[in-house]
C-alpha cells in the first residue's frame, strides 16, 4: 500500500528513472563476471531510489539533459550502495531487504572489494563531467559519510549524549548524501546558484526528517514492515532520537540502560517497545521530524514554480511519514 | 643492511620526500580524533614509500613543483594504505610490519571506514588538480586494483592456472599502482607525452618485477626478514609464480597440492620450503622477475638524461633484488 503510493508518485517521471536505472546497470560493467554479477544483483535488489529521484527532479530546475543528470545520479547511488555492502561485511549480515547479501554469496573479501569498486566507479563517472565543483561535492560527501560512521562508533552505547550529538551524526550519515543528490542535480543542469542552494538545503532537511523517521520505525514498526525485528538499532548500541528522549523519562530509562548494557531478554525488549510506543519520547521525536519536514517544504515552496516542484513536495511528505 | 641501502638512495632527495610526508600527515586531518589518530598511526608505521618516490622522481622530468607533485603522490599512497587497511579487516590481521593494525586497535567497523575515508580523501586531493586526465588515471587505477582483488579471489586454490592468469593478476594488484605513480608524476609536472608514456611503462615493468620478488620471498625469505612465517601466501591459497612452476615439477607437485588442500602440517611445510628453495621453480621465477627488471631499465635508459634518471635506475635495481 505504502510502496504503491511511492510508485504512483514516481510514475510521473518513470521514463527518466528507467534511463538512470539502465545507466546504473551499465556503470558496473567489469572484466570480472563475479564482480559484475554481484553489482547487478545489488542494483536489482532495489531500494527506494530516493537519491536518484531527487537528483533527477533537481535537474529539472536547469537545462535538463538525461545523460548529464545520470552522470551525477549514478555515482551518488553507487556510493550509497557501497556503504550498504561495507555495512553488511561488518554486520556479518546475510540478508538485506529479504535478499541475500554480496557477503553471504561471495564472502567477505569479495564484498569488501565490491564496495571499493563501486566507490571507484562512482568517482570515474563523476570525472566525466568536466567540473571541479561537482567533483569536490562528491568526494566531500564520501568523506563526510565516513567521518559520520566513525563518530557513530565513538558515540555507541554512550547513554549520556545529547540531541546535538545525534543530529550531527545523522547529518553526516544520511542527510548529506540526500542534500548532495539535490545539489548536484541542480549543479550539473546549470540551475542558477540561488536555486542550487535551495535544493541543497531542501535535501538536507528532507534527509534529516528521513533518518529520524527511520529511527522512529525501529521502535514503532512491526517486524513485517521493517524486514527485521524492532529495537535492533538500540540493542546494537545506536542511540537514536527516541532513545535520547526516552533516557530522560524515569520510567523508560532503566529499560533503555538495560537494553544498552545487554541485560534485557526478549520479554524485556517487548515490554520496552510497548512502553516506548505510547511515550512522549516517540511523540517528541515525531515533532522534530515534522519540523525538519516543514523546513524542507518551505525551501521547496521558494523554488521556481515548475511541475517537478510538486513532485519534490509530494515525495518529501511521503518519506517523512512513511511506514517502511 | 638492506633497509640502510634504500635509505642511502633516498637521501639524495630527502627534503622533497619529507615534504610529501608532511602533506601525507596533513591530508588525514579530520573532525574525528579517532579517525585522524588511526590514519596518522598508519602513515607513521612506514612502508618503503616506493610509490611517492616514483611520483617524485617522475615529476623531475617536467617542471618540478613540490606542492603539485604532492597532490599526485599523496592520493596514490592513500589508496595504497586504504587497500592495506581493508586487507587487514578481511584477513583479521592484528599486526602489520610489527605494528598493531587499525582493525586490532579500533575494531573492524572503524577500520572499514578508515579505509573508505582514505579513498575519499585521495579523490578529493587529486580533484584539486584541474585535470580530467589525472582524475581519470587515478579512478581507473583504483577500479583496476579492486577488479584485481576480485580476480585473485576467483583464482584462489585453482591449481591448474597458467602464467598468464598470474601475470594478469599481479598487473592489477601491484604493477598498475606503481605504473600510475610514475605516469601521474610526469603528467602533473607537464612532462612531454613521450616521456610520460616511458615513465608509465617503466613503472609497470618495475611493478611486475617488484611483485614477483615479493612472491619469491614468500618461499625464500626467513620469518625474520618477512615479519611473518614463510609460505603464508601459498597456505592462504594464493598461487604465485613459484607455485605455478612448482606444480609442473613432479617432485614438488604433491607437496604443493597438499598445502593448497590444507593437508600439510608444519613439518610438511618446512620440507616443501626446503625443496622449493633449491628448485628450478624458484630459478625460473627469478628469471622472469629479471626480465621485467631489464625491460624497466631499458625504458629508464630511454628517458632524458637527468640525474634523477640514475636514481630511478638505482631504485629499480634495488627493489628487483631486495630481501625484504
């Protein structure tokens, strides 16, 4: 039902997206059949394609040329995919979105180099655009994502962190790549600088709302919706916004500390999730996500009034409120 | 003794190398102290700096400018370091060159992102040079290294491979990065195209000789020289040139097959190494390495006659004959 809704928003620019999808497939062509197969399977396993969609729509605010836009959209999606493959190596994950991971099929060593290969290809493709600015944005994004991942490790299991620590982390982890998707879409299409800046900010705010919603779903989603048991982030030591607010609640705090300390059994986790779902911690987190969403919508409304602006707005609303 | 010899060759351009070393340290500056510390420790643990030295000397064949050369040398060394860090994650290695690895100090997840960060930084720095050609060479090199690693996995434990499989693999794994170090050194200094092509070929041949020597040392080196037990590559399933020739020898073949099948105990490995050391397989491998070295020297001798040409030649001779 939710996925259908996203599909119907996407249908307006289906042809353009299909072109990017073909370019994505073409981008992983390689002398090694194992490498190419692994990449094609990764691409085929889907995902919401949020980043390419934003790059595509952002390009419409300039002189839209599908093959130029693809040269920005494809590298961004490849970076995203590389980070997923590398995460699966570390997390020793055998399944992602219900499909077997590269790691589980080809082993850790192959998955490591599949990830590195995707990063390399992404920088090769962006290099075909003769723009230092575009190059700079992409390599910066890649770096900041890594810094974000390292900070996330440093902050793990640290119960006494504040809202700012969390926001700084999700900015690097998620919002930046979405922000860069919007910025680069505008840049490569030659949109005017003021529009590019608005697109960049729009992407940043959407990305923040997107990640907070993701973190909320870890507490409020069902195993069926999530494709994995709820509460997994918390048990892995990732202290997200609902947990930060929850730790301030005298009723929730002991449960959360136990969960972080590894001392909560399955029944305890179920009890914690039940308490969380009806808590102020969740309501307050939703409020923060909504604030970012509103900021995103305000940026979008300041963009030139073209039909694609409405698509941007509809997608932003959708991903801020989604259930998967 | 051997290390001292290398140091004395390097002393001729020590000031330039120290500048690159400082730029290398500066390149890993980051908002995360853990990330920066891990990178600085990596840089500090040394290595022969073969690649930066070649980039530096190659630059002397054009208009040499230290800070421009560093923008090529640093990214190449960062790519090399990234591949070492990622190898340590996969090999679960706690020590490299006698020092604790990033993985062993900060864990696998951090090591993964330290590697990705180094790749990102390398592409950011090369992007500061406004040359699509330079950018293309670097991203291509990065990709081919990954393809090489994947092919190495595909070829693992495959006893019936031939010389061409091996050469193709070490080209991607080692020779290409050394070749690119020479090529980019010439390119960024604006050396003429014919000279750049010679430098590139010189690096390729040196790289091939370098890797064959490395693979020989796995059979002929002592644990003290290698910093790890001899025969390790073979036991890990990496079939190198001496092994390919050894498999054609009726006396050595059963030992090698047993080693690859995991059915050789410590005494068996010692016996195999003893037989190998005096075998035609080793002599023939040395011959191939020497052929590449000769080709490298021929390219070098065709380069413009400047003092740095002699340094190139001396280093090439050294690394083709080294004992560590």
